[in-house]
């Protein structure tokens, strides 16, 4: 059985703005959730990225 996510969505790293758009929240909400450890971030040098599949997984567990 295949899930609804394609392979690129499960491995892609996205920006805070892209994540906010996908979740239909503000970038400030993403900042708050990150600070509260509700969603994981990946820091690459001075840039922060998010793994879409990891964020979804964490949000589902927090319900």
C-alpha cells in the first residue's frame, strides 16, 4: 500500500516560509513551535530547514 506522500516530499528540506504555507500558519507560529520543541529543525550552518515528514510525524504525536 502506498501512502499519499511521494518520495520527494518525504526527503525534501523546506524553509520556514514554505512550512508555514503548507501548514497554513504564520512564520511566527513556526518559530513558537520550534522554540517549544513541538517540531524539529535542521540547522545547516546559519540556515534552518525543516523535514516535512518529520514535522508531520511530530505534530501527529503531539495531538
